[in-house]
C-alpha cells in the first residue's frame, strides 16, 4: 500500500526533525512537507531528514493540505499530520489499519478518546471539538468525538470529494463531505501531547475564535452542499 504523508508547517524548526524521524519508514512511501514560508530553518531541516519540501506561500491550512495532496506521487492512502509533535507519528499504523482491512475510507485520530497529556489542549479547544463532533453526529449521523489533525484517507476518496476549503475548516469538510457522500468514516484513539512551540491557533483567542468559526460554519454549509459520485469502495492494496 503506497502511503504519502503530508505535513503543513510554518516555523516548526523546534519539532520537525522529531516528527520526521518518528514516522514509521516501513509504512510510508514518501513524506511531503508543505511549508508556508518559514524563516527559522524548517525547510532546510525537513529536507535534510529526507522529506520532499514544497513551498506554498499562500496561507491557509486547507490550502497546504490540498497542495500536498496534489503533489503526492500516486498514493493509495494519504496521511495528514501536523509538524508540532503534538501527535505521535509512530501511531500512524493505527490510522492505516482500518483502511488496509477494508473497513474504512477515512480515518480520524481521536485525541479525546485516546488520552490527553496534561496541558496538551486548552479547555476551550477541547470544548469546541466536543461541540463540533456533536453537531456532526446530529446532522450527518457519523459517530465522532474529535476533529484532530491526525487523519488518513484513501486517495481515490479524497479526489472524489472535490475538497476546496482553504482554511481550518478543511478538517470539517473532509469528515462531513465523506459522510454526506456515503463513505465509511471511523475514528481510532491517538495520544495527544503538548506541542513544541506556541500554537498559531489555540495559543491565541483570535486564532481560536477564527478556527471555531470556520469549523462551525463548515459543518452547516457542507450539510447543504450536494453530494458527488463515489469512488469504488474497498481497501487500498
């Protein structure tokens, strides 16, 4: 199974080496670091660790994910992972297993069911994730507990979903579009730890409010967006 890992970064020099060194080489075909113009040496460190670095100066988390997706080299599955070492890359196999077994098309890593290390997530971020997951259960019938950044999906499904969100609402678009189009969306527990460095989102009230708005409006607008043709179901082999 060909697996591409996409890691959006912006000034993650303090953590990117640890992230890349911990990715299980036996499970992954390529690693793409999509950098938003870091000035602290993130790109150079990532390249030295063997990642393929793509510079995407247009800001937006969703834009970085889509840029990495477009550049991936014929994968069966694409994994998305943050570069701050709050998720543990060694747990990547947990996300791949349901897809490999033919039981899922999209797999989300749940931090809230997997266990939060002390100080890993501010209370307002945990509360916002629970609210968003509850709305998704009500509106889409998909049993989620979290909308974390550690996720995997079959490449054919990602292309069929016609994802276009450029902000932090991209995570919501992936989960809700997949559910809306009848794909199998499942969760697996993952651990979550204090990030290295200061969060650009939950570390500030402005960032938290902006991300929360993108997430909540995304849940509602994707419920009204028409579905699309489905890719063939089944495992990526």
